[in-house]
C-alpha cells in the first residue's frame, strides 16, 4: 500500500498547529507522510507585529524557526512558495517543484485589502507580516531622523504626522504602541512632543466594533492619554505620498499612513478554483472540508463557515485557527481509519487588546456570558495566553525567550511591570544581599542606638538611595574594621550594592526618576552639566 501524503499549506497559526497535532497523533504510523510548506522558514507571531513596528521588542522575537519546531518530529518542513494548485491532479506547484497530496490542508492566511481606494496600495504601510513590521519601524525612525533637520515647517509637520487607517484591533494596537514610543523618539531626536501628530481614522461611527460601548470608550480614553486623535465616520478616499483624504472630513498632510483597514485571502486564493465568499475565503462544510473536494480541508483565516445559529462567518482570529486545526487533525485521522468525522462547533472566548505595553482591554467569556477586564489584568492575561500558545508550539524554550523579550530585554520600562526586570536593572540577584546588609546595620544601630546605622539599614532594606547608603555602609565598615560588621566581606558586599541594587524591588525605582527630573531643572545643575542622562 502506498503511503498517504498529507500536505499543509502555510505555517501560520492554523497550519503549524495542524502539523504539530498530526505529527503527534500519527507519529508511529509509517504509512503516512506529513509535509508543511511555507514561503518563510519561520512562523510569525502576527499578534505582536505592532511591538516590532514600534521598537518595543527585538525583530527576532516574533519569529519561530520552523525547523526547530519540527526537529525530530514526523513533519517535513519545506521552504517554498506555492503558485498554483491543481485539485484534479492533487498537486501543488511552485516555480521549481511539484508536490502531490492525498490530503491537503489550506492555511494560507490573509493579506491587507485596499478596497480599490486611490493610492492606498502604493502609498500606505500595511502591518501584516514580519517584513511589514520591520519596514514600518525603519520608516518611522527615518521620518524622525529627517524631521529633526527639516527647517520647512510644512514639510516637517508631514514627517511628524502618523495616520493609522482602521480602528479595529490592529489599528488600535499600532496606535497605542506608537503613542508610547513617540516619547522616546522625541527625546532621542530633540523634538518637542507637541510636534508629533498621531491620528487613528475609521470610516465607521466608532472604533473596535466588536467591543461593547463602555470598553470602546476606555480604549478611546487611553488613546487620548497617549496623544492620539481618534477620527471616526471618516472614509478614506485617497492616499498619496504626503497626504490622505478623509472623504468630506478633509485632508491630513502626512508622510506615513499605516493601513489596518481590512483583510482578504492571500494571493494564492485567487488561483484556487474553489467556492469562495466574503473577501476570498473558502466555503467549507461543517467538517471543514471544501465544498468542491472532500480531501481538501481549510484552517484559520481562509475558512468561510457560519456556525449554526450564528449570522456571521467564524472570526479571522487566532482562536478560530486553533479550533479549526484541532478539528481538521481529528477528521483527517478519522478519515484514515474510516471513522465518522466530527462537526465544527467552536465556542469563542472573546479577545484581548493591548494599547501600549502597560494597558490592555479584554472582552472574554462564553456566548451570552461575556465580561470585561481592563488595565494590568488584561495585559497579564494577554501574556498568559501567549505563553500557553508558545508552550504548545515551541515548548519551554520559546516561553523563556518570550519572557526575556517582554520583560528583560526592554527599554524605557515598556512592560506591565515597568522596568523592574529590565536588562538595565540586572540587579534582581542583589536584592537578598541588599536586605541582609540593611538588616545587619539596622540591628547593629538599634543595639548601639546609632542613628546613622539605623538610617542606612532602613534605606538599604527599602532600596531607597541605595548607592549613597552603600557608600555610607562601606565607610562605616571601614571605621568599624575591628568589629565583625567591619570585615572585608561586608565592605565587598556594600561595593556590590553600588550598582543600583535599589532599582529592583526597591523604592529607587520610583524615587530616582522623579529625583533626576527635579535635579535636572536646577539652574546650577544645568549650567555645569551635573546630571547623568
Ligand atoms: C497586527 C495583527 C494583530 C493581530 N492581533 C490579533 C489578536 O490580538 N488576536 C487574534 O486572535 N488575532 C489577531 N490577529 C489575527 C491573526 O493573526 C490571524 O487570524 C491568524 O494569523 C490567522 O492564522 P492563519 O493560520 O489562518 O494564517 P496566517 O497566520 O496568516 O499564516 C499563513 C501562512 O501561510 C503562508 N503562505 C501564504 N501563502 C503562501 C504560499 N503561496 N506559499 C507558501 N506559504 C504561504 C504564510 O507565509 C503564513 O506563514 C492579528 C493580525 C495582525 C496582522
């Protein structure tokens, strides 16, 4: 009997999870071959693209190497771009290769759609894939670099005006992130914050249409706080290199227009002779098989399927990709065994939205029982959801690097816990030592009623003015060199505390930035540069 070949097109959320599940389930089945084909050698965490576009995380942090994911597993990863599919002959064609299949899983995802608006495709920056995010980040930096040297006021204003079209999740997340990043950019490029203009534009009367009114208002409030102007009811009619026309709502001069206004099926969908609806989505039955070929299944964004009792097709979101991957795996395995297939009955749990690195909104629950979460808790949930996803795709290693990327390798305190664990405060490990030395001085001071020792002890325990307290601790140890507390060990420990040991789990984290800000404003300090930036 010849081997059954299962081909999975696209290593997005739907494709990668299907491949992992099939690989696990059919691991011991020597009669089955599984191949995952993608035009990129990596899986992209699309939900975090805005973080790369706005310099919060390193570019590499949103990519997962497919070869690593499937190392020593029953899935062959092939790097290739499929250009055509012949469903009669059961083959996929690229420029150089032909791949035959017995079962095909289509998970080729979406791409931005421009609705034929004049200039939109040519002059806007989409935010859909890894390259888009990197390109957008470089463009934003380029605009700031250029603007700082531009003396023509009109030109400078256009360089510093950033318009995001589309008030859905992608647009709001992008604007939230840019609102946060602009402060750092202004500082680095010697610009006044007031010069930067951020506009979020949507044709609908409100943003985030899937969220209830009160959550939408919270999002708008937060965006305003970050300096973003929200313009609704403004359908874009034209975009050019340096302006965007908002229908009858006027025009904004801007060299940067980000397009987050909607998606359609990727290019390959156009070549597929399969029944399609709703911006190039493939019509499937309740088993997630295409209506034209029963050995062709669809996962993720490419699915057009309306669940019984619902009015709209399943959402183009990660949860749909996950659920469909699970069902398609199950149904292919059942088909191989000649068993009855299962129906797709997803129950979606809502969505999470982050506006910058420190504030999130969530609308979660089960049909009919949704609740809202906001602020820190929503962001915490978003990280937890991501960690669970990484655990299922790339295991502990990716979870660890995600934590490092989101909490340690960050600048400007851009995380839900601020800079507590940031690379620039690598003093986490000094906390026990700081508290121990502080406790010793406090005990010694109380026993001998020496106020200086008590003060140093309390400051070290609280992590307040730690560097000054550590210097005092060194000095006092030298003075008391005849006693136990004056030993070389205590001096060495106090020296170690000099490197900002109070910034982690200490009051210095809060007090020093305020202190520095006030200090820098003092005339004599300014004149003699008595500050450190
Ligand atoms: C900025 C942004 C933020 C988002 N935020 C959220 C969020 O917070 N929550 C949420 O639930 N959803 C979010 N989404 C939507 C979510 O990312 C998609 O629903 C999800 O990616 C769909 O998964 P998929 O597997 O269908 O396709 P994709 O993840 O798009 O993957 C498709 C894969 O197919 C490959 N491919 C395509 N064509 C070919 C070809 N011809 N040959 C070879 N390979 C090909 C691509 O390289 C890609 O790897 C966001 C999307 C974006 C862009």
